[in-house]
C-alpha cells in the first residue's frame, strides 16, 4: 500500500507488486471520492463511490 503525498490517494498492490486499484479520498482534489482499477499497468477511469 502507498499513500500519496498529502494523503489524497491510496494505492493498493497485488501479491506481485503491481498496482491493483487506487482510492482517491474526498477532499480538495476529489470532492465526491472515487476509485480506479488498474489493468496491464494502466490506471482506469474514475468510478464514484
């Protein structure tokens, strides 16, 4: 797990160390809160909570 500087995004990794999904915490940058799934090293579109 990695928490971005400022604590706005949490990234969760799978057992192989690849990004699995991001959680964008509600705040200044992400008003509603959202998450993104990763596929083949590419961050997917935002999905609102």
